[in-house]
């Protein structure tokens, strides 16, 4: 299928009765049909129940298509104002370039694109700094140094322009250079350029305005401490002195000169980054912000695609909660834009809440691992077969990165956003990540196996997203008797984790229906724009940059900050494999009376030796109990997986010798766990991503579905759990 259209919505979660806007880009610019559908089963595998969606009555449109471009790239913008109408100027900035030999990178500009006037200081293709000035009246000047900047080294650049005599200068000075080769350079010349005081333009760090709107010429690298004055002297009347170590947890750029020329970041560049003064004496930006006065700009940063709205839907006030999508069809292509519907604010609640792991969806959004990682085929033990959506993402890097990608300059990606098309967050999506055999489902589409099972069982449920839980805390779970997770709830913010702990402490029941959950700590942007941040600590972040810019919290694994997943769900990530999935074998703990309700009607010793994902219920990513890490001492290990291939590798944070597969190292298996909590609640954990893919086997008549149904039925019953209970 040729990919001709895609889109996104302004919200990922919306309540019944509210409105949601959809933004679409179409290559053919022809009319297309849009229809709202409720997603039931996203798996097209004929061995299962088949793809299922339900159209919503009176929610359809015929829309004239149009092409909308994604304009990635970050910069810092001070809006145009009278103070920026300069006769002469002095400009200074501290710079750490990461791709100095990548052409047309603007360090800073005060540039009127319409008149072709102002100044730009940039990095030429050979890595040398250059200055261009024009007055819009025919006067132009060009200065260029002949000393290239080294990659990932700090420099101070200084620019002067004196309109009285037409003299301009450009100077480059290395900071703390220890090389014998000089990296300093300076040039001064008469440029024949008049005053810049008639120019109406913003002051931009890291780019220049483009003729089509937005910006262009994006810089890769860190920038720090820009200063601009209205004279060729640093001690003259300032226009602005911007300190990036102030308001690190916001999009605001503070002018500390007293001139109030404040600005803002564009497309979410990385903040809380080490600057030229950082010496390793502090590891957190909140301890000494002056050491973290840098912003890392990238030419592929993306917060918001900034597309215009094509159609809007007013949700009915009585609309059922669930996962929905706007289905788009133009006769050539089909696309779905998923979103989550919550109950109306005052509507009655169902006892079951399905927590849609949208933070994990964003973490993997538009990932490029199959193409970018040389070891992808080896680690996953199958040749990646890319779907049309994955091919489209590979060809359109402007759609942004996942938290598993690297920026174009090789630096780690720390932010991901929902305000863009996310092509691997779609029903019908067969992902190369989802396993080597059977249904290649991953993330949202894998979670539809749970939705389809609930639909088959006739169990009413409400949906809440990770973003809702972060924003509202425990109140987002109001009315829930049982909380069910998705198949891969890997990324959790502190507010999410605190809400889960509070919910369980008050007697709430939790069904953890996946693997590799509650693993990485994230932060949501405080503005509510839905962006998430991860700092992977020593697992993938530069020294000194391990603390979230959004919150100031230490990043990395929850395990490394003393809150391993075993404390919340009894099991934690141990390893992964993507070739074939295996099964569980019942353990002695499945026989006590406390577990009788779980195995009611189930006599089998082998659980889940079947399934759409990899052929079994135990696989992809696995979690096991660990009493030293926080599995409660009274927890029952009901079943344990076995017979995993040597392609299952141990999690890097769990074994010193992490290159051994399951057969040799023998630590890799999933544990099915149950335990009661002090307030009358309980926790049931499958410990396997693949579990949900086995639910539909035999028309939902199988031991995986039976165990899941037994647990859910009891968890929805109001009677408190007590040790020794017989149900």
C-alpha cells in the first residue's frame, strides 16, 4: 500500500462531551473520507478473531485533502521589537558545536528575510565561523575565519559592527583548550554596510527566519550566555543578556539585563545541559544552575508539527469510554489516528480502569532501530521486515525521534511528543519489534488483544492514559475497583508511580498484564503539552546530564532510585527475546487455598503453550519475582515460564555477565505472581508481554483466558482480600 496520508490529534485523551481536533496531511490533495471508529482488535492475523472496529454513528466527514509539512529543528526566539532595531552591535555567545562540518548552520541571527537584511553568524561547511551583514539598501559584507571549530569543544564567539565606519569583526576563542594547534581566530574589515536600525526581525539563536514561515538553517550543538548590545562594545547599553540557567524547567528564556527582552525556545531543545563552567563538582542542575547554563539545539528536534486543523468532532456526552480512532481513507491509502475517550466528568464510573500506557507509546514513537542499529537483527534474531508505516517513518525523519534513537548529531534523544503523526501507534500495525513469528504486535496494537478480550467477556471498563494519571494523580483512578495495565507499561513518572502506590494502599486491586513495566523514570513537561523526558543516567546520557530538565529529578531506572517494580507489582524486568515465545508451568504456590479462585476450572500444568505472538504466552520481555528487590514475602509464585531459547538475553542492569542467553545463564523466566495487600486489595502479575496474545486462542476458551477471567471477576468483587481466603 502506498502511504499518501497521515495525521494526528490535538489530544491523546479526551472526555465524552468534549471536542477533539484532527490534523491531516495528504500527498494527493484529493477528497478523503474520515470516520470515527472504536478500536476493538487491531490484529489482522487470521489465526485470531481478526481485525475488529466499530463505526460511531454520525461521526463521519468528507474532507478536502491538503499537504502539510513538518518543520523540525529547534532554536531560541526573542520576538521582534523596537529594541532590536540596531544601529551598531556587539554580540557574544558560548558555543559547543556537534556537527561543525554540516553546512548552513546559523549560530545566531537578527535577520529580516523579506528584505534580506540584518546579521547572521554561522558555521560554514568547512567548520569555520562566518559573519554576514546586509542593510537592505544594497550594502553587504562577509567575514570568514580560516580556523575550523572542533567538534564538541567550547568556544566563545564575538561579533562587532560599527555603523559609523562600516567596520565589522569576528573573533573565535577556545575555552580551556589543551591542544598545541591554535584554535583561535580573528578577522576585522570594512564591510560597507549601513545601519541595521530599520530592520524588523526577531533575534534567533540557532537558526534564522525562513521565507515560508518558521525557521531554517538549524544549529546542532550547545549554546550558552548570548549577549547583544546596541554598540560595538560589550560594556555598552545592553539589548539583552540571556541566562539559560534560569527557568530551566520551562520554555521561557530569561533576559537578565533588565531590558525585559525575554524569549522562548522553539521545538523543545534540551535544557539542564552542562555548560562551559561545568567541572563535575555537581551532578544536578538544581544544585548549581550556573554550571548548567547551556541549551542543546538539534536540527531534528520536534515538539509540535504545527499543522492546521482539518476537522473537529464534538463527542457525545454519553459516549462509551475506550480506545477510538479517526479512520482516514482516500481510495489509495488508509490511516488511523488513535485517541482515548474517558467518561464525561460527571458520568458514572465502571469498576475496571484500563490504564493505557501512552508514555510507553511515546517512548517508542516513530523509532528507527531496525535501520539505525547495526545489531538490531542479531539482538532480535530475525530479519526486520518493515511495514509500510515503518518505511514511511524511515523516509521521513522530520516526523521526529523516539527515545531509542539518536539525534542527527549523535546525541541521545531525551524528549518525545504526541503532537505529530506517530505511525507505529496504529491498529493493523505489524511491527518488526513485535516478535519473529506470529503476530508482530507491539505497544498499542498489542494492547488491543486485551481490549478484544474484555469486549468478548462483556466486561465494562473505563480508560485512563498515563498522561491523565500524571496530571491528576490518584484522582484519575476515582471509582476504580481494579486497575488493569497494558502489555508494556515501561515508562512511569513520579506522579504516576505515587498514584499507583496510593491506590494500592487504599485497597485497590491491580492486574499487571504485561512485562518490562515500571522500568524507566520519566517526567512530563510542566506546561501540559504532553511531552515526556527520559534521562537514562549512565546507560546513555552524557556525564552530568542525568537529571530531568522538566522536574529536576534524577533520571534512569526506578530500580536505581530505590523503587524497583517488584515493590508495586511483585515482579520486575529480567530479560527479553524476540524469536519465539514459550509457556508457563504451574508452581507449588498455585495449590494453596489462597490461589484457588485463580485456577478455578483450570487443571492444566502447562499454561499458554499457544498464542498469536511468538506461539506462546511467555515471551518478548519477561519479569520475575525478586524478594530482595521488593516482592512481598507472602507473594505466591503461581507459575514460571521455561524453555526459552538462548536468544533471550538478560537485562543489562541485572547481570554482570549480560552476554549470556537463557540456556547458559539460566536466569531468564517469567513469574506469574499473586499477593494480597494490607488494605484488602490484591495484585496479580503475568510477567510477560506475550500473555495477551494468547487470550483469544480457541475462541477465548483456553487456560490463559480462564485464569485472566477468574482473577478479574474476583478483583471486581467488593469483598476484601485476606490471607488464607478461600473463594
